[in-house]
């Protein structure tokens, strides 16, 4: 069985599909054009296909020739609200929307894995579920698909799950990496509205100015991060928006800011959830104002099963050689809703370097308007996903 050779034979199809998706990116949970392209690419394969109701997801089940476990393979499909600044001949035709995180490669790669495994259907000891997911960047697409039964799409719960993400920087082209345990952070949102009393800018003593109080809370939150949390269980808190006022000589009634919060453990998450709200309310009260603080948990941490992460590493080395795999030393503070799958099914997430630069450190990062991904890695990504499913089914 040489999935690398077979993937190379369909590389042209996968590249064409990836570039079609790149030209016509769609955002969020509603991706009708992307769904149609995926269905067209899967047409003729022996798959049981179910379409999503809450989102334009595609769940495809490949029944193997014999009994065995269920393996789930996932590819996310949505784009980002980014104005593309690249000059390839397949740049986005939709101004303000771009596949800046490589999900077009994920989708095409998962189609490739489906084609490779379907060609060996009778040799599979079990079933494979292909999870084509909208709404990774926003909208909790994984949660919607789980609610609609993707983990049980084969008629029984998946026994293992794998997902792959391309990186425009971080890694040399063609190199895979993962790690056991926490691989990516949980993400939460903190919103604080400081409520005072507006007035004339020349007479602040007659008002209750919310701006300096909100600014003090922003600064104090960074002190909270460094004084209350272990460096061995870190968090990242970034204030991304701050809005107040309409004119330079008017003290507004309120000031609002929003922050993202990244954590790796439940202990750290519970602590920052409680203490960030308490801090905001306390500082506002100390100045005679009030703070309306809301902490919302979004995606959990992406935690790889140690045995499955070791299996992924072993499979990469066997398929591509030792030079194509490096062990991640530290988790990534970005977040990923494949974490919702890994909360319920043992599995592993991994990264694949897809930089277009000879030196990956010179490349623009994922989410940049200049992010670029080399689709020469597509065949290898598809081959690895197929190999992981094939071996895991054989293992039982």
C-alpha cells in the first residue's frame, strides 16, 4: 500500500480543487458554494453522505470491507474576512474574503483522503467518517456538527479522530509536527463595560469619567496575569477593542473593552474567569463607578491523546522519513474547535508546513492578507490522513 504514490497521481485534481475554493472563499456557517464543490468532488465515490441543517456541513461515511473501529478525519472549510494582497492567478475573487488560514487546502486534502481510501474500501477493517466542517473561525461549526451526530455518523461512536492544519510560517515546507497533551489553547472572551456619568471635559470633577477607570482595569489585568498565574501554566490576555466617547471635550457615560483569554488548563481557566470579573468590578467600585463584566468560554483547549499523538509521529516517520517530522516543544496559544471532537474522541491534531518561502521565518503568518500556502504539500497531507485511517483501522 503506497498512499504517497497514489496521492501523487491525483495531485492535479486536488490542486485544481484547492484553487477553485481559494478563488471563491466563504465565511462562517453558510458555505453553499464550498459545499457544492465538495459534493461534486466526492461524486461517484461509495460514500453515505449527510448534509448539515444548522450549517452547510458535509458528513461522508465510507464503509469498509470488514468489521472494525471507526476513524474520523476532519477538514474545515471556511475563510476569513481579510482582503487578500497576494498576486497568484487564483487569488480571491471576493474582495474582503480570503482563505488566509489554509482551509482550502484542508478541504481539498480531505477530499484526497476520501478518494484514496475509497479505492481500497474492501481492505478497510472498519469505517471512516469524513467531517467537512464550516464555521471553524466563527460560529462553532464543530459544535453544530457534533450536535447533529457526526461522531456517531457510522452508527457507533468514532474510536479515533485526526485533523491536520497547514501553516504558512512556523515550519519548513513539508514538515509535520504535533505533541502529546495540550497542543493549542482554549479561548474565552472577556467584555467589560465601565459605567459612570458623562459631563463636560473641562469639569471632570462633576462627572464620573469611565475612561481612566477602564484603562486602569486594562493595565491591572496584565498584572493579574503575571502575579496570579504560574509560568508553568500560563495564560494570554489580550485587549483587542476599546471604545469610548464621541468628542475630545465630552466625558462619556461609559467605556467598553473586549479581551481574548487563552488558557491551557481548567484550573487556570476557572481562576481567570472568576478573578478577571472580580478585578473589573472592584476597581470600578473603588472609583465610585460600576463595571458590567461578562466572561464567556468559547473553544476548549486542543488536547491530544498521548498514544494517538505517538501513533501520528510514528506514521509520519514511516511514510516520509525522520527528517519530515519534528516534535513540538511548546503548545500554540491559538485556538481550534477540533478541540470539541478531541474532548469526546481520543485522537490527535497536527501541523504541516506549507510555506512558499525557502526560509519559513520570512513568510507571512496564517490570517495575514499576505499568507500564502504551497499546494505542493496537498498530496502528502492527503496521503497521511489516508494512512492514519488505514493503519488505525488495522490496529483495531
